[in-house]
């Protein structure tokens, strides 16, 4: 039987990972509750730790907001 593919937003993925990392909810419980495969959740976890520096890099956010302001004033 065909199951449609579900897509999770980044904020949803982070909330799920937070439940595992902070609230200590086991992966098996999360997977049962959300109908996920464990390798999918572990993939999100890997991406989260590999790209965590982007969330904490304040200089790039300052640079992006400056570029956005310049673009808005030209339009």
C-alpha cells in the first residue's frame, strides 16, 4: 500500500530533536509516535550537529540583514 511522503519543516525537526536530546525521549518512542524510521531521525541529528555553526554564527546574520536592508531601500 502506498503512503504519501511527509515533509517536516526545519522547526519541526528541531522540536523533535529537542525532545530526544533535552527531554531524553528515546528514539524508539519518537519513531513510534511520529511514524518515522530511526535512520531518518539519526540523519536529522547528523545534519543538526554538522550545521549547528550556522545557527550560532552571528556575523553572517548581521551581514545578511544589512544586505536585505540595502535591497529594500533600492526597491
